[in-house]
């Protein structure tokens, strides 16, 4: 999961180490689990996009993904943090 380490590093750069530790350890796993559920329930080949916003408005995490049409494997294809591209497959 290359996108995960890139996202975690971008969060750390945006918020500082202490806040990033909380986001990456507590909030991010829930966000990724929710997005994974969305991908699993998608039709093969369907593009899924979701924006997750922190309550304090400091971060927007925008995830894109699809379920591969031939393998049915859910895949994160693009990640943006505060509208800045972090990862694209």
C-alpha cells in the first residue's frame, strides 16, 4: 500500500508530528476501512470517490478507487490531501 505511507507522510507535513500521530493512528484506519467497504460493494470497473473531512476543517482526504473488472480486487487509484495530489496509480 504505497498510497498509505505517502498519505501518512503528507498528513505529518500538513499537521505536525503530534497531530499526525493521532490522525494516522486513530482516524485514518477508520477512513480506510469505510472506503474499502465502498470499494467492495462497487460493481467491477465502477469508479468510487469519497471525501473525508476532519471535524476541525484542517484536512480533506479525497480517495478514488475501483474494483478491477477482471480480478474483482478493490484498488485505490488516487489520493488527494487538501486538493493536493499525493498518489496516483
